[in-house]
């Protein structure tokens, strides 16, 4: 008799999936890298701040959407298999690639602008999550909105301190 694997996490829609555990791990990675970046930003390592914030929020999210898209969508109670999700992943990966390029070119103003665009996207995404909460009972959406507000509140001062915009 084959041993049945035990799912790591139950998705918001109630499905068991082993990839849901990986989605949770990716979420932890995203939060950890972003927090480290913000901490380094307050220590005036602005380029590292920018790279970690953009690569965690846009790069990791873009890869997650491409590689774990269905599991990620299911964990939020959203439909799976959407071509729009892949399009959004490409947009996120473009932001991440831009941040790497601007850092390599030492184009600090462009790098800071990429951080701002990423933060605006995350804030607007948080609003979308809040609106989703109004239509369905998924606490993850409330947390995403609150996370976006906190992120804006702690990261925006670093961009201001950087002084390149």
C-alpha cells in the first residue's frame, strides 16, 4: 500500500495541496527579504534596500506566479489557470529586471523610481485584496491590505531619506 503524503497546508478554498506549503514558504521569503531591505534602507544602504524590496515584492512574486500560480491563486480563494496571472508575473519580473539593470548602471534615480512603482503596485494590490474581503470571507485578503499599508508606511520614508527623487 502506497503511503499517502500529508498536505502541508489547506488552501482558502478548503483544498489540500502540497504546493500550498511551498506557497507559504515563498510568502515567508518575500516578507523576510523585504524586511531586511527596509532595515538596510534605514541604515542608508539605499541600493541594497531598493534591490531587496523590488526583488522580494516583484521578482519573487513573478516567479511564484509563473511556477506556483494555481497553488498561489487557490490559497487566496481565487480562480486558477488565468492567463492574466502569467501576464502579471511578466510585469513583476520586468520590474525586478529593471531594478537589477538600474543598480548595475548605478542609475539611482531610476532605481528609486522602480521602488516607488513597486510600492504603488503593492498598495493598489492591497486595495484589491480589501475589496475581495468585502465579497468573500478570506482573512488573507485583510492581511494583504494591512501589510500593504504597513509596507508603504515604513518604506516610503527610506525613499525620501535617499533623496534622489
